[in-house]
C-alpha cells in the first residue's frame, strides 16, 4: 500500500502535540490513515456513481465520512 510518505506523518503527529514519535508508530499511523482514506474514497466513489457522476465531489467526501 504505502502511498503516503513518512515525513508528513511525523509533521501531523507533531502538530497534534507529540514531542517525539517512534518509527514504528509513524508506520502504524501511516497504515491506519491510508486504510481510512481508501475506505472513505471508496464510499465517496459509490455516492458519486449513485448520482450518475464519474467525479467525486467534496459533498461525497462529507457524506461518506458520516
């Protein structure tokens, strides 16, 4: 899988208040975020297709995240 680089994951953790984050934790957080994003994109795609569209809109993302 691994579509997201590790560097942004570390920045996200630091913005959340982490002083330090282990390499294993960065990898796990990346994996969880990618899994969530993939599921969200699939749900948004289904909503777009249901509306007879090929393009996912921000409304699809919002509805898929509920």
